[in-house]
């Protein structure tokens, strides 16, 4: 019984560690890429200035990206 509990705890620890690593990779992949002001206007977007947050490019399809 004690071995089963120890194996269960080890499996749970590995699962949580794996999910944490997967979450970190997913968060990095989900972060939006940046775009230059020229690329924004060339794509038909509009540059919007946000106080204390920098500029944002709003594209015609409704998506937005930070401007570098």
C-alpha cells in the first residue's frame, strides 16, 4: 500500500511538472509578435497610441499587435 501511494505521488509530481513546462511553452508561443509602424500601415492597419503602454497596431481583421 505504501509503495502504491509513493508511486502515485511521484506520478502526480511528474504530471504537474510537465504541465507547468507545457504552459510556459504555450504562453511563449501565444504571445503576439511585434510589428513596425511601416508594416502596420502597409497592411492597412491603424496605429493607436496607448498612454504608458506604447503604440498598438489595429489591423483591418480586428487583431492588434504591439508596435516596435
